[in-house]
C-alpha cells in the first residue's frame, strides 16, 4: 500500500506557488503520483482518495484508464454538476469553488 501526502499537504514538499498555479494543478500532481508508482514498479492498481485526494484520484484515473483497476472517490461531487446547480447565494457564500473552474494551465 502506498499512501503519499499530496503536494502542499502534511509533510510534503511545498514549492512556491506560481501565477498560473501549475505546480499544484491536479494534472501535474497525477503525473507525479504515476511517477511514484512507476518507481515502485506498480503497473495496475486500486485507487482511493478523500476530499482533495479524491479529486487527484479522479484526474489520475482519467489520464490512466488502463492502469486503474477500480477507484473510490469519497466526499466530493462532480465539479461540473456543482457549477451547473450554482446560484447567486452559493457564489457569494462559496466563491472559492469558482477557482476550480479556471482554465487548465498549458
């Protein structure tokens, strides 16, 4: 079993943020997780994540469908579903969710 800290959480490395937030993008974090699994020679795997880890797990599964055998994502709802149901009260009370809708850094 491999249970790494996510970048910026726990005792993990916390590189300085950049204006495009690329270092903390889930797509980059997923690449790093795959590199870790490759380092240990893990070809196929079961994946579970909770909250932020669930979002990373989701991204990892999307980018590596042939390697993820099964996935469990806990304590999240699909981001698109969340935004489609948003109204003014939600936007004012939970404005930070809209940061997730920013375009992916190239």
